[in-house]
């Protein structure tokens, strides 16, 4: 049974302007986990822009699917998006956020998809029971 679905779209040009400004490091540290940041730092500029835009879109889509928004229940760093052994992106929630959501029994599954186009990054999130 589907419990929630979320979608988010990010303009790459807007993200590029944000990352070119003085708040770059603060933004990256606020949005990416340590592992995500390490992977991002190894990428070529265009791919790095797609990567951070996609992660931002996924995290926004996840909280929309959860119905809670970014904030006290689930923050950006409570979600980590890394590839599985086949390269498919997987979003893991922190133990603390799972507890705040009442998911200790792990009865819900989170599915995500990320796509990039010339000027956009988009992501969907689906929660099933």
C-alpha cells in the first residue's frame, strides 16, 4: 500500500548561482552528509552540480512524501542518498528521524528516483507499507 508520494524539481542554474556565492560551504554542509559530501568533492563541475541538485531534490521529495517538510522531524542531514551495489540511489533515514516518525519497526519502505536534464534535476519519493 502506498503511504506517501513526493516530487521535487530543481533548476540547475539556480543551484549553480547558490554554489557560486559566498554561502556555498554553509549550504553544502547543511544539505549533504559527510559521505555525500566526500562523493560530491570528487566529481567534475557539471556532474557535481547535477549530484548536489539531485540530492537536494530527493530530500525535498522525501519530506513531501512523509508530509512533514524539512525541519524538526526530518532534516537534510537525517537523509543520506548513496548508490547501492548496482549504482541505484538509495535514501537512508537516520535512526533519530525514524524514531521521531514512529518507524522503529521498519515496516515502511522508501523508494526514490533521480533524473537530470540539461537544465533541471528532479526526484520522486514513494513510501510503501
